[in-house]
């Protein structure tokens, strides 16, 4: 329970931009290793790849996730790690690598269905890669799909204040704006 709490707290700190997140997530990686818990290790390394300021260290964290996922049934983490690999490759100008990783992530997402994580991130990464490749129409289609996922989740939130806060969360707001443009006041 302690290890899971460390991982969860590290992920919350990472989302909040806390400087302690990296240290806590590294600790969760170590705990997962001691426990032989591949899923915990992979989730911690993946979260660490998001907060690590050094691109090479972030890429190393993603490689660790992919190695842990190999043959382990952790398909959802593999999909998310491939998307993160594509993000890092794209930001480094390695468009070919980004194309391959994002294509593979979307193919796996389609094959296995939804993942335990932000499917919309996988689609947005692929859309960005397609945009870099000059395939803007295909990218726009994926962006619209990602926006649909966010809006669908929002519609299931019955409390109007919580729904509004969900949609105002920066990542969600950016996806919706990119996918459908500014929302009408009457929409969720």
C-alpha cells in the first residue's frame, strides 16, 4: 500500500508541477523493483518521463517502460509509452521515429480498445506528427476524435461545477479547442 501511495502521490505532484515529483517517482520505481511489480515500475517511469527536464533522461525512462511492458500484458502502458516516445522524438526533430512510435501507439489503441490512461493524448501526439508530415487533414480527424473523448467524459460528470473544472483543465481545454473550436455556452 505504501508503494502505491508513493506512486500516486508522485503522479499528483507531477501533474501539479511539484519539484518533489521526480524524487518521489524514482522512489516508486525502486519500490516497484523491490516488490517485483512491473506495472508499478512502468507507471512510475512513465510519469517520470513527463517531469524529467533532460530529454535524454526522459527518453531513457520511456525505454525502461517499453522494456518492462515487453511480453508482460501491460498493453495500456506500452501504448502510452509509445506516445511519449513519439512526443520526445518529435520535439528532438526525429520525425521518422515519432511517426513510427505514434503510428504503433494508435494501432495498438485501436486493436486493444481504450487504455487505462489518456487515450486523447495518444491521438493528439499522432495528430501532431501527421501535421509535421504535412498530413493535416488526417491529423485534424484525430484531433476531433480526441476532443470527442474529452467531451464524452465531461458529459458523464453530473455536477456542473466539476464538469466545468474538468473542461477547464489546461490539457482538456486545449484538446477541445483544437478539436472543435471554442465551445458554445450551452454545451458541456
